[in-house]
């Protein structure tokens, strides 16, 4: 399950970056005040469901605003 959530989170981050022109560092900083979170997750670090939810909510909102 964690691998599926990781894949969804990272693919959404890539799509959000393309749509909004925000870097992954900017997404992490604006969403949870941590500019390295997506890099650490990409390298295999664990994450909580709360972190996942906050990142996804932020990215979905930003993509909606940009469309």
C-alpha cells in the first residue's frame, strides 16, 4: 500500500509541477513547510497519511486554480 501511495504522490507532484510551474521544493514548502519532503520520499523515506493528505490537497487545489 505504501508503494502505491508513494507512486500516486510523486506522479501528482510531477503533474502539478508541469501545470503550475511550481518546483517540487516549492510544493513541499508551501504545503507543509518542508522543501525537501518530496525528494526524501522519492529516495524511499517514509511518510504519514497526514503528510500525504496535506500534500495531495495542496496540489489538487493548485492544479484546479491553474486550470
